[in-house]
C-alpha cells in the first residue's frame, strides 16, 4: 500500500474489502473478516454522528450570530 493512502481517512468500505496474505499458521480469515465488518460498522456510525454534530454546530453558530445581531440592533435603537 502506498504511503499516501495512510494519510487519507479510512472509509468503511476500505475496511470491509481489506484482504491479507494467508500464511501457513495464520489467523482464522472468517474471524478476521467478521471483525473488520464490525470495525467498519462502528466507523460508519462514528462518521454519521460526526456529520450530525458538525451540522448542529453550524446551526447553533448561525442562531448565535442571528441572536447577536438582533441584540446589537436592539441596543443601537434604544
């Protein structure tokens, strides 16, 4: 794998599709695959939650700016 790939965030599909070389006394590939799917599912949930938090953050910042503008205008015209 090229070094540049390590700098990019992992995507769930990359985890699910990751393959490893088989060795003579290697680990159980079925167990590895199940674990990778679990990690990918958790990454999906974390990324979905992050997007929701980022969207909420934008909404709150916009509401705060609107409130601050309203307060500023209210105090200017008193």
